[in-house]
C-alpha cells in the first residue's frame, strides 16, 4: 500500500468516526429523539 493510499484510508476512517460521534451526540439529546419519533409516527 502506498503512503497516499494509507493517508486517504486513514482520513476516510477519521471522517467516518467523526460522523458516528456526531450522530451519537444527537441521539443523547431528548428533544432530537422526540422530533425523530414524531416524524416517523407522521409517516403512518
């Protein structure tokens, strides 16, 4: 594996981890969870 490929893969993993942490942070907020539940309930 060449160094640019390693760097690109490491950046991709870092971006994925940042997105997952952001989503986890949103789910710890009760008002966000209530909004998501209301939107899901509104579909039915």
